[in-house]
């Protein structure tokens, strides 16, 4: 059974009433179709209204839903012929970042992204989606490979941030991310980055310097987690919801500030409710973006990418 979020409980209560009526109808032979239809319409209308007016803190919960599609799910949903490429060629294969060659719409791409698990065992293997420096160096190796063979790059980002442990600091976490930012800015091929769930801090940005940045409807993209912000500014975890509002981390605000270029609509209830539908929507957006970017020569791609990021945060009077 899918995990039920706190704000979804009224919907589940209506659903339980519907199941109860169906059971009574089956056992007693009574015709309760009219009552069942009324409750089903009520549940659908309430769900549509609820999801059309979600607060940032509620979207935070959806973005972190344990059943939300992860990198390997999207590989199955949107690509063909995926071949994983391992390792940073310096001694480690960080499983928090996965990458390889694939085809989308029949055309080759280099697909790279952060990977979360859906069980304790998987999360330990993938380090809860928090990459080490070696993961960013693996991504850089694949960026350069794609650049050499003129293959467009697509990144899928779902991370609570880069791994903050001592081992990461000792092996150069900050410089690994910084080098990726610099090198992605210089690549000659089209780059599309998609925030599929959590897009936190430099951990996300290390895969996020792109010609087009897309975000799923209930995903978020932020310089710091709302919990981290609340602990720094108010020293109070209870202020997380306030921090989420203030940070402007969801699609509409990010579009307004030109940090993202497109919001990919999710199925009603979130991406975890209908894998096939979110796969179709995401694939369509990627194919359209690749077609649009393919019209630009390398020099113009680089110039547009540079101007895109230089314009962020500029105050206009």
C-alpha cells in the first residue's frame, strides 16, 4: 500500500467509505451505486482542489515520497537501450550517481542522474542519493565523453544534497562540484537538466548547469533544505514550513525567477501515483527540448548558457 501523507488523510477517509459501501452492496445485494458515485465524485473533486493549491511544505512531502520514481524507473519509462557506464577511472564507482548511454525517441543521449533507493538496503547502496566527490567526477567523465562524440546530455536530479561526511571533504567534495559547474558551462552539446524530486544545494547544481532546466510539478529546487534554513535562521525545526514558503522553492516561483524553464505536469496525486503517465509527460518534454536545442550551433549554445546563468539574481529597477 502506498504511503499516505498527512494532508491526504481526508481523501483516504472518503475512499474508505466508498470501499465500505461497495462491501455492503456486495454482501446485501442492495443497489448503492448512486451513493458510491456521489462519494467518488466528492473524492475526485476534493483531490483536484487539494493538489491545485498545495503549499510548498506539502510539495516537499510529495517530492520525498518513498514511492516516487527514481533514476532507474525513469530509465525504463523514457529510454531504450540503456548501457550503464561505471566509475570515475580513479578507483571508485559512486552508486549515488548513475550514468550511461541510452536512446530517447530513437536518438542517442548521455543520461546521468542521482539515484535513491526504495528500501533500507537500496538506500545504503545508493547512499540515500547523496553523491561523493567520486560521483561528480564520474559524471564529469561522462560529460566529456558525450562532448567528444557530440551526444546530447540529459541529467535527472533527485538529491537531498551532496554527501556531507568527512570522507567527502577529505576527497574534495567542494572542488569536484565546482569543476563540474565550470566544465558543464563549456560543453558544446545540448544539456537538459530535470529536477524530478529533491534538488538541494550544490549537490543538485553539480549536475544542473544546463541549456534548459525542467522541474516536475511537485519537485523543488533550493539552495538549502527548508529544515536547514529553519535551523540556521530560527534554530527551530517547527519553522520548516515558514522556511519553505520564504525560499520560493517550487515550480511557479522558480519559473518567475527564470531559474527553471518548464514545469512538467504530474499525474493527480503525484508522480508516484502513475508511473506510465509521468514517463510519457517527461519523455515528451525532453524530446521537444532536444529538438529545440539541436538548432543551435555549439558556440551559440555556450553563449546562451553563459548568459542564462549570468542573468540569475540580477536586480532590475
